[in-house]
C-alpha cells in the first residue's frame, strides 16, 4: 500500500479514544487513529525503521523492519523494548545497558510512528515511566532446579531439566539472555552430520575426538572429550528437531585444527538463532527467568549439599532461591575480568581487549571454589586471532580465512599457516610489526562464503572506520595499510603459483587453497583479543562438580565455559557451542535425577 492509500485507510478506520497513559483516568485521554505507520531514527550502527500498528486505539504491534545494531544484543534489546511498549502502552521505557543507543533509536522511531497516528510530543511526557527491572514480590522462592547463567549451557540445561518435570528458574545477571553464546558465530562441530553426508565428507567421532584432544595439546580430560565427541550428533538433532534451531543447509565450516569441515553454522552465522530458539523453548515449557539477578553465593546445608542460591538485583533486594534438587552453574568464563586473568596468567593483562560479553567475570568459578570445588587449568586463556583492533570484537567477515584468505604482515610476507590453531596464529600476529596482521582475499575466496555479504553490517562498520578496504589491485591493497608493495605482490604471486600446483610449499596450508587473482580484493587489519577461558570448575562425565578430594559435591552441577578440562590448552573453533549444548543437556538431565 502506498503512503497516500495508507493515510486514507487510516482515516477511514474508526478513530478511538484511549488512555495513552498507563494511569487511565488520571491523564487526559488522547486519540490514536487505527492504522499501520512507519517511523525511523538513527541508532548506533545506522537507521532503525519500525512499523507500528494501532488497533482499537492501542499500539498492537511493533516490527523492526531494518536496523544495523550489534547482531544479537541489538536484536534482543529491541525485542524487549518493543514488548514493553506494547504491554505498557508507553514509549517512556528504560533503555537496556549494552544497547542504550539502539533502544533510544527504537523509542524515537516508535514516537515518530505514533505522531502520525495522532500523538503529540506532550503525550509522550505524560506516559507511564516503564522500568524493565521489576522488584521481586517474594524474596524467598523455592524451585527444584536453579540455573545460574542464561547462555547456551544454562538454557540447554533449563530446557532439559524442565522437560524432565522439574520446576526450574534461570538467574541471569545481565538485562539480556545469551552470554558469549549470543555473540558467537553459532558454529557447532558435529561429526557425521547430514550436511557432511550431502557433501561426501568422511568423518567420525574418533577423528573429532582426536582433533579436539590434539588441538589442546592433549591436556584435556580424555573422558570429557569422548563425551563431547560422542554426543555431538545427538545434541545437534535435539537442537534441530526439538528446539527448532535452523542451521544453514549448505554451509559447513572447517575451523582451524579440524581435519575436515564439520561445523554446522546456525542461521545468520550468529549465536542469536541458538539463543532465541532455546529461550522460546524454555519459556514455552514454563521455565522462569529472573533477569538482572546476580547470583552471589551457593547455599550449603549441614551435610555439604548445595541447596540454593543467594542473589541480588539492581533494586538491592536480597533474594534466596531454594533448589530442592540442585543447582547448575552455567555462568560462563572470566575473559572480561582482567584481574582474574592476571591472577591466573599474568600474560593476559590490560593490553588485551576481549571479544567477551561484560557478564563473563568468573563469578561461578569463585562461588564454586568457596564451596570446595576443584579448579583446573586456570592459566589456559585463549585469544582469537582475527578481531577488530579498535574494539576487540571478533570479526566474522574475517572468517574468509577459513574460505581461503591469507594473512600477511606489514612487510608483506605470510608468517603462519592460516588454518593453524588460534593460539599459534595469535602468537604469530603479536610477534609481527605493530602486533597486527592483514587478511587478504579476492573474489575466488569471497565466492565460497560471501562473508562481506553475510555480515554486511560488520563489513560496513569496518569500512567506515578504515579497518577494512575494498580495492582493485594488490598494489592498492598494500598501499592503504602502508605495507611493502613489492614484497606483498611477490607473496601473492608465489601463493597463486602454489595454488596452481595444488600445494602450499611455504606453510603447507590445510584444506582447499584458492588463488587471489580476481578483484575487487579485500584487505582487513586484524589483531588478537581474549576470547575463551579454557580452565574452570572440575566436572565428571555426568557434569557433577568435583571437590578437591575428587568427590562430587552433592547438588552441584556445572556446564559450559565455567568448567575446565574439556579443551586443554586451546579450544578449537566450533567446540564451545558443542560443549555448551552437550554438557548443558547432561547437567540439566542429571540435576533432576
Ligand atoms: P556458556 O557459553 O558457558 O553458556 P555464556 O557466556 O554463553 O556461557 O553465558 C553465561 C551467562 O552467565 C552470561 O549471560 C552471564 O551474564 C551469566 N552470568 C555470569 N555470572 C553470573 C551471576 N553471578 N549470576 C547470574 N548470571 C551470571
């Protein structure tokens, strides 16, 4: 419908009087005209366009038609705020920390749409002030299972525990669910997947097990790695068939350290798909969520059993959540806690930015240790090699590396096998001039995964901030970053010769190698950031938390990045999501037993 028709249609609809304020009767009644309106405003990453529907004089629907906010966090924040607008019939809603500008943009766009429906500026001032943080009515609450953390592991555990018949609550300290899983690329390693079969890729549980163990220098607990490898396929089927997660049907990624492409990639190449679908399933089953609720302490009875969790919220309420069956610790790692990083490995100090969410501060590790849990491999901290050097955020456009892009240094030379493990590449980059590297690819590589298109928002932001350039020649690519032109041209020529011969004689690059001949070319500046903490709470094969005497602590289970021993010195790409789903499910099932 064009704009004119829309206006006519809107005027023909019954004009209703409604109380735009939540306190009907106390404020002057306002008029909103039924219809569908669009509004737009600037967010952090660009324009936010909303479509707002008014039915029977009330805001009945808000659709965010376009936005360029941080994938995952921006999406979720805008959904929460839209929901609050509709529930409260007010655009005087609190913003969400971590996505403040996105929320402000959405509210402004909604106001613009409402003005077309007849609202005036002063109406907005009269509206009910809506806080997204509500006080708990009961400061003491009783559940069968209390789960700490609403990332991938916590959500998988919640769904599984609820499915087993338990009364379940998830405590999440941030205003949004998702943790690091939300900002991940949504890759999940699965041997023998239908996607592998369709591409005739031979794989096995044994090969996945061996790659994972080897990738972590054989320092992982082999029995936990075995559980991971053996349960990956079932976990992926559960996600697809039961949780309704969609994976890209044609995409399989071979992350560094894996012998074959085996990572399924969630729709959108982002953790959002996993987190949204797990949350929908958990809510559908009746799991309770307590957002902005920080777990502070595990409650122990006289026999040493974990019987609940003490928590607080921003309203400074002291809350007690009794856990009649047990607690699942799923609070993630400690990548955002610089002091804790330095305590366990002084190398990873302030000089490193992080890819992590602000909630990954190691709280669960500290709480578990206080009740006697054993910790392991706390000094194994992983950096991700190809992050944005300005923000620290992981770059998904740089996944072009897995499709065939090469890494060069300021001198224009390759210095590492691009399919090497994350730690090896990270150390390699840090040893180069300015501690940065440059990722280079052309249309041959771009055609494989279309990374600049799949991640358009990230691409545009990097182009704007001169972290990435699209250029027409190798010479130009070198010049934009003041890389030695002749050496880089020679490097690319030599690499293309290797491609023609079918073997990378310099670094013996694994997987398919592709030439860099067809422009336009892309060159992106990259730097390592702290990404994953491999160490944490010791668990057994049943996800029970083990104490310093090697015995399980009754009533306490843990899963995901908060645990240690599954990845050894170095976690392979795509193994975090497999870990959180496999062990989250195990923890959720066993805590109910
Ligand atoms: P995993 O990948 O292991 O599931 P994530 O990082 O995805 O880990 O999720 C962990 C979640 O736990 C995050 O959302 C984080 O905000 C939350 N969290 C961390 N500490 C606490 C705490 N003390 N209380 C409640 N939630 C917490």
